[in-house]
């Protein structure tokens, strides 16, 4: 596809992801010190004239008159209009009051039918334009960049290729850009790639074999794309494509070039209309001849008789009936949460044999959600479709996800974990999986020298997995109170830079979806997440890094969060990949309670098996741990490194529990797929 259809030929686009910094700068025509100085204002103005504004091209709007013409431009409506004109002339020139009334009614009825058909057609149009408007709404409004050696904030539509962009947590990426400096930066790219979790970004050129443009967008991890969202970290990037030349611009061009295609029914109606027009014309002519020559009526009376016969033969309600039938079908589909973009499309649904559907955001909610919280002795099931804030969204269920999936029952725990979604693997193109907290090392000290010392553990067969001695709490069905949930999940709330969206939803949320899932679960467990964060500000932190895969924060104790047992010490919350956290744990919190009397020795075999169980069901797993320090051990704002957690000579943390996280299916999709299968329709 080329310029004729408004789309960029992607095969001719410079492969930024496979080129070094020097090659990228040379292609952009900028100096080696660009990252320090940025473009000058004069250069930016010149490039703005060359490349144009950073906005998506809008499809030419169809005027109301054009819409009306599209609805009335057919043969049958033309005949009706002709008849209406003749009837109007007849009504205006006749001296007979009865003829005047009859012709006036005929004109009124014809105009009413034409107006009704036209109105229905116009009201039901415009879906493609709405889709394009939705794409434009995804674009960023402002951007922070370097110009003339200074940080400036400008409207995003004035960004040009070569501009140096500063990206940070919560920012919408304003253009396609090549990353050159990153600090734990990841971006949510579900709109482009379908990946529900953020993509970690790097700066090195990607080695590709063959055509660089064949590299999927999700594997271009040194690029950020317009309209995506920064989930964590910060970085420095150079804009390489703006406006219609971006990846989102390609989608916009596809939406704008949607062609109207008539279905079989509409084509048949057109053919019938043409044959009817021919037949009606001959019939009207024959009627006039008979009336004029045989019955010897006057010319105008013969014409009236012919037109009356013509109108009687015209199925003027045909289009209205078809349109209203379509509209009724679309309305019924809408009640089932199915959106039909064009009315005639409902006709083709009866011929569907295969449904090709995207997964993320279509079959699933595109909302990472806590589904289970596993502690020492208790398993809490969370309602992933919760809409009301109540602790009853958490229910103790000792049988929920308590055994491995059938396909992994006879595998070693370590093998199950390695194959599960919590393990970080490399794709065929060498890219790391997108789960930032992915497990990368063995859970056993004998296999991994870098793992802190701990009692050796062997893989535990699933059939022998039991709850730790003294930790079993039979029964279930009861729900904890919000005070318990606050203390159990406080580590996930405080050890995070995320902010929940409006009413706990996605609108306005900021941060990593995996971390947000814990905040959302606490919110719907009736925990005041905002009050928890404001009541225990961070004293110091170990920032998250994909190298050591955990984050830790230090806080002053708060009784509602930490119980009265811990008020004389600083509290450390550490959250991360289970393989990094469990070897650092000396204790486990019985049933999620970390009161002194509820602390038990950490049973590594138990936790390894629980990770294997959860992983076998396709769940991502995150460990919540906590520890304590003497007051004064850390000063306000102190910069801490991973050694603060890892290098204390012996395990010292307490594991509170494991968070099992998933992107849940939409509740209606499960039944919909069953119905489709029952109808013989394949879902792919």
C-alpha cells in the first residue's frame, strides 16, 4: 500500500530498532550531542514544515446533504419523487376539491416514506468515524522534551522527528520513538500488541535475521510507540515518526479507508429495484395508452391513472422494512453486548463458521487481577468480577487452586515453574518475556550459587504436598474483615508507585498492571488504599530492577498496618519474584497473620509447591514479604541498593503470602464461546 490510499509503505520505513545510536542519528540528520542539547527551536520549526504536525489525518467528513443523497439515490425513490411532483402539480392545478385532497395526501405519504427511510439510514451510520475519533483520543496532548538544551513542555502535535523526549511513569508516549536511556522503564502496549503486561524497554540495537520489518512490534523492545502508556520507570528517547507515519497512524489509515460493501441482500434489492423500474415504466406507459386511446380520457387524467398504477406497484416500504429489520437485529445484538458497525452486517452472521478474536481486552478484561492469595495454612479466593467494595469479595477456600493442573501432576515442581507464566524465558528472537517479576533462577541453593544460604530442599511431588505442620486451618467459606486484609496486603499497597483509577477501574490508573492488581483487590476488599499510602510515607526504598526483580520500601510503623508488636521498629516491605524472595525468608506468617505468636519457620518446600500449583494453572505469582529494622537504621531519603535486602548474612524476612494474578476472561465470553461451539462455530 502506498500514498494513494493514505497509508505509509511500511517496507520502506527505516528499521530503527535494528540500528545503533550512531546510525539512527545519521538517518535523522542530528548531531552526536543530541541527547544533551536536543533540537534547536529553528531546527524544530524547519522540521515541522517538512514533516507536518504530529496528529492523525482525519477522514473527510460527509456532510448531511451527502448523507441524504446516499439514501435517496436509487431508481425506486426517483420514481416516487417523480410521482410526488406530478401529484403536487395536479393538486395545485385541479379545480376539484376532492382531487386536491387526494393528491395532497398522496404527496404527503410519499414524502413521509422517503423521509422515514432516509432518517433511519442516516441515524445508523457513522461507526467508522467514531472509531477514528477514539484513536485520536488515545494521542497524548502534551510532551516533555529537550529543546535548546533545556527541558520544555509543548503540545504533542508540535513534536518532530529528532526531538528528544523525556518519558516517565504515567506518560502517554506522544510519538514513535527509539529508546537511548532507560531506568527500569516499561510500557503498556496492549492496544498494539495485545500483551496485557508491560514490555520492558532496552537501548541496544536488536539483531535480526532477514527483513527487519518482519520483527513484531512486541519484540521491538528498544522502541516506544505513540499512544502507549509508560507503566514504570523513566527514560530518554528520540522521536523517529510522527502523525500518520506512526504505528497508530497506520491503524488510523486503515479505519479511515473502510469501504462500504453491499451484502447479498442489498445487491438483490438493487437488482429487483432495476427490474421493477423497467416493469413499472412499461406498465405505466401501457396504462396511459389504454386510458387515453381506449377509454378516451384526457391526457392529464390518463397520466394520473398511469401514475396511480405505478405508485401502487412500487414497494416503497421495501427499503424501510429491510432497514428496520436490520435495526431491530442490531438492537437485539446490542442487548447481548455485541456491537454491529454496519446494519447489513447482521445478515452475514448466519453464515459464520469461524470467529477470529483477539484475546487481550476482547475475550479477557485487559485488567490484571488478583485471583488468589495463598498464605501459610489459608487460601483466599478473590472475586475477579467484584463491583462492590466489601471484604466478602475474599473468601477462604482451601480447595481453590490447591492442586496442580492435570498436565503437570507428575512433573517436578521446578519443571512446572519453569514452564509457567511466572518464569521469565526468552522468545525465539531473544526477547525476555514481559512479566517484570518473572522467575529466572532455580529455587534450590544446590542449583544456583548466587542464592542466599538456606536449608537444602528437593522437589516435592504434588501428591505429597501438604500444608505446613501446625498451619492447617480446615474449613472455609468465611470472609476476613477489612482490617485483616489491610495488614495482609499492605506490602503490596505501600511497596508500589501505582495509583488506582476511578472507582478502582482502569480509567486514570497509573503504574504496572501486575502491581495494580494488588491495589485493586485491596480496594474491593474495602481497604482505604489512599489512606494507607498517605498514612505511611516511604522513608527510603530499593527501586525495582529487572536484574534483581524485587522492590523494597521502608516505613515508620502504623498500628493499623503493622500491629502493636511492631511499633518500636522500622518496617520493611519487599515484593518481588518468588525465587528471589523465598530464600531470604526466615519466617512465614501463619494464615497471613504476622503477630509474634503466629510466626513459623519458613517451609520452603511448601512455598515451592504452591508456586508450582499456581503456575500450572497459568497464573503469574508475586511474593509479599516484610521485615523489621531498628529505628535509625535508615535515614529519610537514603538511596538503597539490592544489597540492603540480599546481603544480611542470613534469611531475615517473613513471607506473608503469594499473590496469584491473571487477566480474567470476561464473564459473558465464557458462555458465548460455549454457545458458539454448540452452534458449530469455531473460535480461533
